[in-house]
C-alpha cells in the first residue's frame, strides 16, 4: 500500500513537472507570436499612414522591401 501511494506521488510529481514545462514552452511561443503580430500591426499602421500622406514614399518603401529596382 505504501509502495502504491509512493508510486502515485512520484507519478503526480512528474506530471506536475511536465505540465509546468509544457506550459512554459507554450507560453513562451505564444508570447513570441503575440509580439510578432503586434510588430506586424504597427508596420501596417505606419505603412497605411505613409500611403495616405505620402504615396511616393510608400512606393519606395514597398520597392525596397521587395528589392524591386524599377521604382526610383
């Protein structure tokens, strides 16, 4: 009986450790994804404002990002 309880306690401890490790990895990945989405949103807002107020500059930014040499 003591062996069964000890085995269950060890299993429960390992399960808690695995759960903490898994949530740490998934939490970090979710944080990185959220940060990248935020940066993409900010880039979109800046590009949209640039497109509204200075279309030629926005074209140059777009050609620079795409590595297109046709727009001067």
